[in-house]
C-alpha cells in the first residue's frame, strides 16, 4: 500500500495549499469583523472613527482589493479540486480507502469522511457573505458607488433570528471542516510525524474555534445591538 499512500497524499497537495490560503484569509477576515465587538465594548459601535469602520476602510485600499481576484482563484481552485478529489475517491474506493494515512484511526473522524459535504454547506456562507456584505461594500466601490455603513449592514443583517441561527450553523460546518482540515493539510505537505500530528490536531481545534468564536460573536453582538440589548 506504500504507493497508494504516497499517491493519495501527493494528490491532495493543491487542496492543502489552497486550504492554507483560505485559513489565513478567514483569520484576517475574522479579526477585522471582530473589531465591531471591540467597538461595542468601548462604546464606539456605529461611529465613523470606530475600529471596525477603520478596518473596513483598510479593506478598501487598493493594496487589499488587488488581492480579490487572487482570493477568488483560491476558492475556485479549492472547490474545483475538492470536487475532483471527491469524485476520484469515490471512483477509486475499493482500490484504496478514502484516507490512506499512517494512522487509520487518526483519519476516521466524522469530519474527515464528510469534508466535501461540509464544503457544500460552507458554500452557503460564502454566497451569503457575497450577497449581503461584499455586494454592498467592495462591489459598490468597484462600480463607482458608495459603500454602505458597515455597522448598519451588521445590525440589519443579524437583527433577524433566523439569519443569526443559520449563520451559526454555517460556522459549525466551518469548524468541523477546519478541525479536520487544519492538521490534514499539515500532514499533506509532509509534517506527519506522530508526536507533531497530535499537537497539530490540538492546534487545528484551537484555530477552528478561534475562527468560529470571532465570526459568531460578531453576529451575536450585532443582534444585541440591533435590538438595543447592549450599546
Ligand atoms: C472557508 C473556506 C474553506 C477553508 C478555510 C477550507 C480549508 C480546507 C483545508 C485546510 C483542507 C485540508 C486539505 C488537506 O487535507 O490537505 C480542506 C480540505 C477539503 N476541502 Fe476545504 N476549505 C474551505 C471551503 C471548502 C469548500 C467551499 C469546499 C467544497 C465545496 C471544500 C472542499 C474540501 C474538500 C473536499 C476537502 C478534502 C479533500 C480530501 O481530503 O479528500 N472546502 N479544506
């Protein structure tokens, strides 16, 4: 099975690199969003010189917007290659199992087996984000319009309970995708030493949880602001 092992890991390289790129993007994005929670704590929520407003201004600088096509490409590669890998694995099942890794138990989690399904669920949050936020901010600016007030966008979007609930469910899917994806990606690029793999798993859970908590706290905070419960 040695050949199959190397083959399957090597095949995933593109998925790991694009995945790493998306993780970095998610961390940056979560940090800028989280500024809105800090603004709430400081009583600056909604102010034009609030930290979140400044973060959004920074995101509209040419140096950042030039990255938009690169980011889109990262998503396209990850989704396209994810579809290919899933199709390939289904076809090859029997030849080798979905995950030919050194420790079978290590790859046997629910998330490991459902990365594609989780990815499809994550597509929902991607679409939601593009239509509810990106279209009113960056796209407006690209097309010569004026970007919407970012705080108002947050409160009008997350002021609704169903939106808040579905947003949280989406980020549970992101958490599941990343709690497996993070260490899997490091293993794919060759860091598959037994001791380190255990540490990477813990680190993966921490990174996934940080991303989850930052995005979800922004939505909950916006809900509380929208209903005058805080602020
Ligand atoms: C927030 C966006 C996303 C991030 C941060 C992310 C991150 C990752 C990471 C780090 C991996 C591990 C790569 C490896 O095992 O070497 C991975 C695997 C995978 N991703 Fe994503 N991903 C995202 C969205 C998506 C989407 C939208 C899809 C598909 C619709 C998708 C499909 C997959 C699949 C199928 C795999 C597993 C490949 C395999 O092990 O067989 N991902 N992802």
